[in-house]
């Protein structure tokens, strides 16, 4: 079972993952400014997966949310 983060825990977790990822996006591997990094998570389980650029996270969410509809 995955424990969901409390809102107050998000900044520390985001910084921790960004540090583990050497300051780079988990998808494109390009550097992310600390202020524009976002946590990617599984919407069903709440499990945090990585730190991404905001645009990649948004696109990934759209793909996952529409996958069942379009196959």
C-alpha cells in the first residue's frame, strides 16, 4: 500500500527527488529549475514516481487519463 503525501510534504519530496535525479527531468534528462519542477504521481495509487518538467507532467496526465477511452 502506498502512503499518500500530505500537501506539506510535497516541497521536501520534490527537492529530494530532484537532487537524486541530479537536477534533471526524469523523462528528457534536461536540467529543471527548482521552481519549475513538479512531482509526477500515479493517480490511482498516489505513488510518487519522479520529478518532471511541468509540461511533461501535464502531457503525461492527459495521456494516462485518456488511454482507456482511446485504447
